[in-house]
């Protein structure tokens, strides 16, 4: 197990290094010049050149990359080219919105997908199971923006139960208001991601129902549902853990879009604004943190799956 964990950790570090290279050099070939943006439309070529020199943008790319990655290794993601603030400090501040939004979305997706996925598999030959399967396929194809707009119309405009946009200025000092403002965005991401997870849970449950150990348990006196609950669902749970990394990636992508729709001051909205402003240092820091988070989640999921699955423990 230790050897496996070290191997996976080495792959994680290599993945982060490759991601940093791709992020840094891809941003440098995109059109636009932050120095020209700072100088304004009336800025002369001399003024633009002076700004580029002051910001260090006239140095060789490999030198810029070395300085940036060296700072990252020291825990310093750099300083914004536009406002001079610490990128790490701004990420910590915006994460107070994005991280709770992601956790709430994941919880809603699991609460939505797991019981309904199992139920649709158990009742697959009945109308209810078919309806849940068709509903999940429909929801999985729905764009998250459209789903968000429909939920706003119903729960914010018609019913007036939840706010349509914004986050309280007081932040988490008023927990209920903060949770209330994140609930509708989290439901939007949760039901779309949950619909995709539901289809996977349904497939894994149907596969478990057909396994010999479930049929053997039923032959020994347990009902089919009891045999599935005791012997089948633990294996379904292992399958769910396997795809959690992909779900987290989907939630992050959904958060970038949903924070725009609901005007939430999170990392996703900041990222979109920084891309538009050509603030390269902030954008590369934000992308590296988001990519690193997804890679770390995948690393942890692999370890947990290795620990919980007795077949893989025996293969160590």
C-alpha cells in the first residue's frame, strides 16, 4: 500500500508540473496585452514598453516561468498585475464562497442520485423505475445555465422563497443568509451533476443485482432487497467513490458558470473577470489551484478505493 501511495503521489506531482507548464505557456500565446490595457487606448508604445518592463513581461518566458513556479513552491502564487494584491489572499477570500457552494452541490447530488439510482434499478421493470431513468437522462442533457434560470423563475420569482442573485456583504458572519444565497445555485449544480451520477448508480446497482453473491444470499433466505442491501450496496459504494473525482471536476466547471449567473463573489467569477482583464498572474494561479484541487481529489479517491476494496488490498 505504501508503494502504491508513493507511486500515485509521484504521478500527482508530475501532473501538477505538466499542468503548470500548459497553463503558463498557453496563457502567453493568447491574444491581448495587459500592458496595453493598463496604458489605455491613448497609451504610446513607449508607455506600453515601460509598463511591460515594470511588470517583468519583457523577460524571457522561461525566466518568468521559473520565477512563478519558484514562488508557488514557496506558497506564493504571485501578485495581481492590475491591483497589486496577493493572488493567494484573494483566492482564500473567494474560496469562502466557492468551497461551500461545491460541498453543498456535491451533497445535493449524492442525496439525489444514490437513493433514486438504487430505487430505479430495483424497480427497473416498473413504471416508476423507467420514469426515473428517463428523467435522469433528460436532466443530464440540460445545460446548467438553463436549469439555473428555470429554478430562479420558480423559486425566486414565482414563489419568492430564495434570493435570485448575490451574496450577503456580511459573509459567513450571518450563516443563514449565506446558506440561503448559496442554496439555489447549489441545487442547480447538484441536480444536473446528480442526474449523471444517478445513471451510473443505476447501472452499478443493476450489475450488483446480477452478481452470484447476491443471488446466493437470496437463496439462503434473504429477500432480494435484503441481499442487495447487505452485499450489493457496499460494492455500489465503491463504484460511486471511483467516479467522485469526475463529479468534483464537473462541479468546479459548473461553479464557474453558476457564479456568473447568480453573481456570487467566488473563484469562478473572479477567474472570468481576470481572463477578460488579461491579469495573467492571477489567471495562472487560479487555474493551477483549481487543477491541483481536482488532481488531489483524484489522488485521495484512488487511495480510499484501494483501502476499502479488499480485492485491491490483496493485489498489493
